[in-house]
C-alpha cells in the first residue's frame, strides 16, 4: 500500500505543467544552495545540475511558462556565478539561450 502512494501523488503532478517545472527548478535551486552552503563539489555534480537546468528551461519554454519562472531562473543564474568547474558559465549560457530574450523584452518596456 505504501508503495502506491508516490504513484498516486506523481500521477496528479503530471497533469499540471507548472508543478512539473516547479519541481525541476526546485531541484536546481537545491543543487546551487548545497554548493553555496558546503563548498565546491565535483564536475559530475555540476554537469548533472546544469543538465537538469537545461531540461527545466526547455520544458518552461515548450510549455510557455516563461513569465512564471524567468525571475527564479535569473536568480539561479546569478547565484551560480563564481562556482567551480565552469558551472556559473554553463548556467549563464543556458539562461541566455532559453530566456535571454525575456531580459531584452523587459529592457524595451
């Protein structure tokens, strides 16, 4: 019975695209916060977190959720600057590729 609980929980989650994006971004936030709290990790860790970030950004764009997540993604990018193994650079590049146009639109307002 206990093993069925996560499936029930997850099946309701899968019907809400914003919650899925929320979970993906939250995972990346946890990775960045962990590094900022405990210090430099290894390259594999940073590649994994940046891969999840890229998947999240793609999902956000594909589902037209940019407005809901642009500020948090920007904060993630800013807080990752200076972290080792080129992680901050990867995060900035991914943000620019997927949501950089949002900053340009904001500047025009």
